[in-house]
C-alpha cells in the first residue's frame, strides 16, 4: 500500500499530550542543533533545522484523533505519533491531497493538506523552529519575487498573471506556501529572461533550495548505509 508504515513500540507517554497539543509541537532538536534556530544566513539554511514538526487531527466517527507529524529533511521521511496509540509510525512517503504527488520539504506548511496513511489531514500548527524555517525561506523568496515584478514593469505593460503575485494572508505561523513562491519566482524569472537574461539568472531560486530537496536522494554515508526500512 502507498506509504505503508513500519511501527516501533514506545512508551505511551511519548504520544502527544493534551498540553503539548495546546501549545503546538515541541522542538526536539537533533545533536548539534539548538531548538529555535532556523538558519540566519543562506549557508545555514539547510543546517539550522533538521526536522519539520506539525500537529494535526482527523475524525474517526465522533472521535477526534490528534496526531504529531515529524518530517526528517535529510531522509525525506515522516514519523507520526497518534494519541492513545503507543506506536511510533515511520511513513516513507505522504502525498498531496489535491495533487496526489509525493510531497517534499517545500510542500509542508501550516494549512497544507496531506494524504498520509490513507487519511486526508490538514497541518494545523507547527513548532517554533518550523515556523522560523518557513519564514526564513518565505522572506527570501518574496524579496526575489518582488524584485522580479519591479524589473518586469520596466519592460512589460501587460498585467502580470494573478497567480504570479498571489499571496494568501494568514496569521498562522509557518503558513507560507513555499512551493507556490518557488513557482512564482521561476515564472517571473522566465519572463524577465526575454529582456535581461543576466539579471534573470541572478534573480533565480536559491541553489540551496534545490540541494535541500534532493538531499534524501543522495547516497548514504557511514553508518547510515546500514540502515534499512522495515518491510
């Protein structure tokens, strides 16, 4: 089955508690990572945040089941804990609820709808580290997008397609749609290419974003080479 999980036993207390759900997921930093650090510079953009963490829920009949979802950026896989369930589920892939395509790091944000373990769920809240990561990349992409729009006004009198500048207003931390912003930068850059190819080449997507997205497909090193997914 799609995204079939493996499960390992753990203490029931590790499941999301009502208190943790009320305040959002806690940042569980990996070795060498300080909680709350999301990368203050381009060079740190893929090092300051190792995992993206979200709270969500779904309904089973009249019962609401709360779920904690953690995405490992370097591995490209999910871990999921469900309240009142002592298992920690390892989910190798989740899908976009609308596209049906496997999601990657840039598809995950508060408000995103996922098909995970065959259930449609919306990411409702995120950890502080995840929110900082989301804001860091959103700020960079929006700055590039706005510069592209400004440059194009010098050469084109026609109105830019609405989707290229669309920005959903949401007060929720971590809710910036980075995949949409990436598409906007790429689309506007292609238009500017016709007039100023050198400038368009400079106002492109950060190379680090490509590097981060393909990280899970890189050959494993050292002890990681011996790790195998449970059948």
